[in-house]
C-alpha cells in the first residue's frame, strides 16, 4: 500500500520548486492533491503536466496573504473532498534588502505571505482536521530562521516565527490528533537558485558538508514522512534538511 493512499492533501505554493516536487511525490504515494497558488496560468500548466505523468492533481487559485481567499478555498475543498488530511504550508517569497534600505512595503509583503499566510491556512484548515480527529500539518521554515542571514530581516523573521508558531500549534492541536511540524531547508536547487552565477553557487556548495545543493525532491521526501502515519509520534519538531550546514 502506498504511504499516503486515500489522503487528501493541500499544498500551498505548489506550482514550482519544492511545492511542485512535493505535489508530484504525494500523488505518487496515493494522495489526492490540491495545489493552492496565486498564478492560474502556472497552476493550469502544472495540472496538465501532472496529468501527462499519470497524476490527477487539482489546482485552486488562492492568495494565502488574503484571509478571505484562504477561508473560501478551505470551505470549497471540504465541500468537494469532504476532508483534509494533510496541509503543507510551502507558499513563500523573498524581498531582500539590508535593514537600512528595506522599505515598509518590502517588510510587509514577506510577512503577509510567509507568516500570516501560514497562520491563515492553519486557521481555516485545522477545524476540518479537528472534526476528523486527525491531521498532519507541515510548515516550511528555513535554516536562516535558525541562524539569521544578512539582508533578509523580513524573510528570517517569518521563518523564525514559523518555528515558534509550529511549537505552539503542536501543543494546542496534538491532543486532538493533529501533529504540527516544521522543515527548515538549506540551499536547495530551485529554478531561482539555478539562475545564480556559478561562483555564487560554488560558494554555497562549499558551505555544505555533503558537497552539493539539495533538491526539491530531498525536501519532498521529508514531507512525505511527516505526512504519513509513520510519523504519528512526531510533533512540534523542526527538521533541518540542509546537508549538514547547521552542524
């Protein structure tokens, strides 16, 4: 039997990078996957791509920074699917600048999507899980949320905040059958990273003890474990998937 057979999974930010890899991995493990993202064009293209690979993945246009959007989407999923077993909060952006140059708009845009968006999704989907008496929530942090990073005050604040939010949610929801954990990826070879100059990439790799960048599939593998029944006693933890960067 596949590890996520019969599970309904909502994945935010699921049309590219880690979210996309996770959607495909979950579908291969038997999950009924619904991807939430802001760009309908990319979403519909991904649904077509997944279908060509033999996976039936659904897409819903959702802006996680808007509570009304999230609430309406959660209600729609419940109406159509009847349940939600897994929530992966992967939607996130960067808008980097040093503290001196960072504008209020740069700060707020990252807070709205990365931190508030995670809260909104848990706020709207956890009641569905509470009715079921079971669920898995995985929030996406970052290794920079553990040790900071120059020029990313806004991003680091959200990723550190997600770790604290995860611990609190784990305490509140664990007794109800819902586990809440976080994953902190290191340097991952996403489309954005692939566009960096070679010397920058080489410098990043030099910091990783295993000697390579991670892949979106590396993170999807950890999500798969945390979303499965095998992880029923894992709650409130943050897992660094970074090739040993934080050792």
